[in-house]
C-alpha cells in the first residue's frame, strides 16, 4: 500500500507562508484537524494532498492563541475552521464566512475541550 | 437594487435523506447566496473514543453512517493495523474488497433512487430500489445484517464466505448487471432527465480542485482523484480505471456514478476469481502507540480517519473527516446563480450524507 | 435523446409480482446468519462476566450473588461480541428479530449452572 505521509511541525507565525507555498505548488487541501494533547494545549494539523502523497503541517497552540485563517488561499477551509472553533474553542481570525459560533450548536459550549466525567449507567 | 428574500431550505425537506439547513438568498427566482448550517445530528462519536477500548470502537465507527457503514469500519481497522504493524491475511483483504464494493453498489443505487425522486420521477426511484434489494439480500446472507454488517475487526474479518457461495454471487451479478443497464439507459438518454440535469449546477475544474471537492463531485468536473489507486487492501492486485467526465454539471456527476456501478461489479468478479484460501484473521495483542492518517474511497469521495494512540487500550483521538464536509464549499459555489426549482437537484447531486458529516 | 426509455421496464414491473412483503402478515425475510436477538442458556453460564465487559452498548448486567443475568433488549445492537467471546458457549444468536414493545425494560434470566464435583483421586497401590 503506498500511502505516504509526512508531518512537519512549524510555528504559528510561519503558517500563512507555508500554506501559500503549498498553494503555489498545486496541492489541494485535504483536511484540518484538531487534537487535545494536554490541559490547555491543542495540536492543529493541516493536511495537503497532491498525487496521493499527504503532507501535514502541525502547529501547537493554547485556547487563547489567535490562529490566522487560510481561507484567503483555500476558499473551502471555512467549514473546518468554523467547526474547530465551535467544538474546541480556538479563535480563528479572518474567516471569509464566519458563523460566530452558530455552525454547530451544542448544549455545552466547546464540548471537546472539556472532560465531562459522567457516571456510567450500570 | 432588487429586493432580496431569504428562503429556508431544510432541515425537513422531502428530498433530503438527512437534515441540513440552507438559507437561500433570492432575487426574484435566482439564488444569489447560500448560508449552510449543520449540527442537527451531532452525536459526539469522537468523544466516545475515550470510553471504549480500541477493539470495541469498530462497532461505533461502523454506526457513523447507515449508507456507507462497511467502509467506515474497514478504514478504522486498517488505520489501527498500520499503527500496530499488523499484516492481515490475503483472504481477509479480498473479502474486505468484496464487501466494500457491494457497499458501494448499494449506496449508488440508493442515491439514484433519491435523485430520480428529486425531479419527480417516482417510477425510476422505485426501480432503483428494487435492484438494491438484491444487493441487500447478498449482504444479509453473508454477514447477517442488511445495512450494518459488523464483520470487520482489527486483524481481519469475523466471518468467512464459502467458495460455493462466492460462485453463486458471481452468477447473480449477471442478472444485476442486466437490470442496472436498463436503469442507467434511462438516466443517460431520457429526454426529461436531460432537461432537468444538463447545464445545471456547473462546477469548473479549477474550482473543484481548489475548493477541495472529493469523489464523483470532483470526477464529474474532470479532476481524476480516486483513493483506490493508492492500492490499500487488495486493490493493488486488481485492474480498474477511474471514471471521469468533463462538463461539471449534474448530468456528468450522475454519469460518473453510473460508470462506477459497472466498475464495481467488474471488481467483485475479479476478486472472486483471485481470492486465495487461507485463514481470515490474526491474533492481536498489545495496544496502538502512534498516529496515522488512513484514507480510503467511500462512495461519496475521500474519507480520512486520523487515529492517535498512546500505548493504552483507549485511543487518544479518532477524527473522521467524511467527503460531504469537504463537498459543502463546492455546493455553496454551485448554487450561486441557479433557479430556485433547481436547488433540490443540485443539493442531491453531491450526495449529501449529513450523519457522516456530523458524527 | 429518447422519449419512451422507461416503457419496457415499467410494463414489466406492472405485470409481475410486487417486490414488497406484507409484513407483519407475512414473516420477514431471514437467513441462517441474520442477527435477530441473543438467546441465553442459564444452565451453562459460569458467571465469568466477560460478556458484560465486552458489550459495546453496556446492555448486559451480571449479578453473581443473586445469580441473575439481565439484558436490555433496546440497548443491544446485535453485534455478537458476547456470543464470540463467551468461554462456556451459553449465548447464541437467533434469526428472529426482537418483538416491538411499548415500554423499555430489561429481561432477567436466572443462572442454574452447578459446578460438577471434582472426581476423587484414586490411591495408586505402592509396589
């Protein structure tokens, strides 16, 4: 099976420059995902694909870091960025279509950033 | 400046299989802008991964969606197997391919039915579902469930299919092929269908590539992406070609799916001929430690399962990105400039599976 | 470009049998492998509670002291994990679907397994 993938960790400030480089080389946006790795620390993965090879950029942020939006270069990223904000609470600046928290409405705000310890029904 | 009216479309609408809400901004009868909202069926699957062991999570991953459920289960299992370095026996790989292709057939036939219903052709809708019953009968005879199969597990598959049953399935495919040929002739040649779908909802090749379209939505505009070409499972030992069309309107999207129906039956026949004898599972010990992006081809497009484990029985993160989430921006682009009466046909032509999108 | 493409199929389906079954007057289709509902045999259960731990829907509850095994039929998803992992093979899958009910509840079964006594060791005659 030839599913090659590489992960490149970078800082938040260099995000826009690297994404622009991918755009100029003809990569398409595959996926933007967020993982909670610590008490207040999240990893955001930007995945780009060209000819079935996957390249990932990874930035590590806290819940207060303002992440710049990449919708200037990839118009379709607004779905992922709004979802990231609604489920994890990470503020993303400059989205072209900003739903301001109404894309996915849940009973608890930012549900994936808290650990809800509920009694398991026996 | 003409007056603008906002008309809500969904979440309850006769053509939608699952609830999605679109606010259509209209000037006279033309749609000028679209604002989508999702969240009606969010079940929080990704949070449940912290409470269920990785071997049990297969059942939950399968139930993400009712139409494309087998491929969710098998992609999850393949992701865990890549992290742990497990090599699945060959017979299990071929069986997974056979069930995946049957799953693709049933999903496309369901979609053809709903699509015909969206422009009012109910006879064709029922005809497509009549053919689909044969596929569901085969699924029930081999796995026990019509929609949710429950036959994939980490390390292989849970049930075997005997060689006599496989030969019977190969013979039945001839009848299915013949009936599908009659049905697709109507979709490709009938005058009423052509009037409702030609030059409706055009998506250019540039837009399809850069907005991240996946599956038949992208292939209908000339972008040839099919994740089965990466050769996961047993696909590297089977021959097939990627179906594309260059116009980018609703007609080309449904003609791409019609070609894929026959590609699937051909793949099943090849797999039945080549399947070797042997065991169907291996024993799994230990826990996954690492991360992987497993990608595979669902009937609707490119599916990404991101899995991360830290050496315990519970995974740290399981992220499922389904093709409909990435097809929503192209949908917004396609709807700008169309007539109000064409909105159901265009929304259905991307094959929305909102329960996958929401998890 | 055609006008009457659907005629042949439409005439054939009008003149043939319907594709639907009059359920529940006629029985539902089922095959030997159909996953209908779980059947429990109380005379073989050794109360190891592996089925309770493996159930992904948490539908099985075992009470060792009271010797009762209960299953919530509405939580069960018929995945067969319990059937596959039971060491004493007291669980099996029946093809008939669970009957509809108007209230949710649990079904309780009693465990009647009695451990057979150990055979007495025979003294070997010393030569």
